C-alpha cells in the first residue's frame, strides 16, 4: 500500500456519520454507525468492495485486514 493511498476514517460521534479519505478523494459512507468500530468495519468493506482494494492490495486476503486509520 502506498503512502498516498492511506485509508483514513473520520467519524462524527454525534451524528454517527463516517467519512473515508483515500488519497485525494473523500467518501461519505452511506449509513449511520453507533460506534467508531462499526464505522471502521464498514469503511474496510467499502474500500474492499467499492474502491477495488481487493484487486489492488494483494497483500491482504480479506477486508478485515485493510488498515484504516481512525482520525
């Protein structure tokens, strides 16, 4: 994984909304999440399936292995 492609999760505790940053793009995750941990799991799945990380990051076998940094 390249440094410019770091996955960062910004979570708003009050609203339950999550923003996933990947490089120079930001993605608002579609649901509301009760905790940071559930938002992180959703972000891993989103990156894996929607952003194509399962094809780009061959060192990871499943979505739960993707490193998502909580901010």
